[in-house]
C-alpha cells in the first residue's frame, strides 16, 4: 500500500482511518472511485460487465490518483430490482478476486447494506471498508457485524428505502433531523466498540432538489459530529436536473459541487471521475 502523506489540516480535529493497520490521514481530502457490477446503475460510465473490465477500470482510477475503490452490486436508484444476497456475492466475488490478485493491498470498500455480504467479503477478500446506504436500517445485524469486523464503516442517511425515498420526502428541519439521526447511530456504534465511522448525509436519497442544495449549503454543520464527512454528489440528479442535462453531461456541475463540499468540510469524495476530482482537491488545497 502506498504511503499516505499528511499536511496541515483545514479544521482543528485531526481525522484518519485505520485500513488494515495502515493509517490513511484525512487532512488531505481523499478520493473514492466508484465501480458498479450492476447492469442498471444510473450512470453507465460506472458500470463494468466483467471482472476484466473491472480490473481495467480499477487500474485507470488508481493511476489517476484514487485512494479507495468502492465496489457495488446493488443499484440504489428508485425502481431498481432488488437482487438476492447470493447474487450480490456472485457479482462481487469475481471482481474482488481479480482486484486482489493485481492490487493485493489497495484499499477496497464494498457498497452493501447486508451484514452477510460484508462479513463474507471481509473474510474472503480482506475488504477494508463497508459503505452502507441504510445506516443499518435494513439489516439489524449490520452494526454488530461491523463492530466484530472492526473496519471503517460509512453510514448514510436515507429517508425511506430506495423504492420509496423520492416519494415526496418531507422534513420539519432537515439538517437538525439528520444530525439527530447520526448522533443516535454513532452512540450505538460506539457502545459496540467501533471506532472508524464516516458520515454521509445522503445527497439524492430521500431529498428533493431544493433539499439537496440546502444540505450542500449547510454541509459544514455536520462537522460538529467530529467524524470524517463523505460527499456522494457525483453526476447525481441534483446536478443534471438543475442544469437540464443528463448524467453523461454532469461532470462540470459535479466539479463545482465538489469544491463547495470540500470548502464545507468533506474529507472523502465518492466519484465517477477520479482525475477531475483529484484536480479539484489540488486547487482546494492551494487556496486553503
């Protein structure tokens, strides 16, 4: 695994992640590249159709400067077909096998809400991180499993489920409600002994376009949780609908939103376009 450099942090609290005994400092914002083994993810550019295609995509992202790769087999777009746990494993295992062969120590995350998938892939392929879009809400065993595995855990806020999340989401005070949601979840995880927790407020998951931009505008408020913040904005509908475009033409808008997220305290950017995100981080660091 490559060495992770440190620099003067923008904010006062020093944050880091323990990835298999290697410490990744987050004073420099990090880039997580998205690789989907699903045939129906909302952005075609993130999809891979075979383990070999995944290897090619991974090599490209690593060469461009990705710090972590996030592998998913379950589409979370509204109306997406839900697959079985076994099919999820069948989609992910060949990809992880070939990536581990070529990049044995590179940090790999799996985008899953199933504790059985997380446990199996940790035991068989040594994944470093789990990215759960439900924050344990769809699998009551997830928190206990993560504490036992003792690897970094990204928990995201979503109102409802992937099937219902965009059916007129309503909040009395969105940011306050999300802060309370995360505070309660963090308390439970801390009691179980899990240390490395990353917060993802969930852009596009149970939020209207206006609510997404409120969330971005007030993203810095989540720093009070004193945990690393991840922004998952890349090519989402909050970008392309506002710009009256499509995911394929949303890179410029994504870059603009990424800069705002960095200024507001994001330590991780989950992206489709690693090279563009890396340039955004470089400019951000030159300014701040």
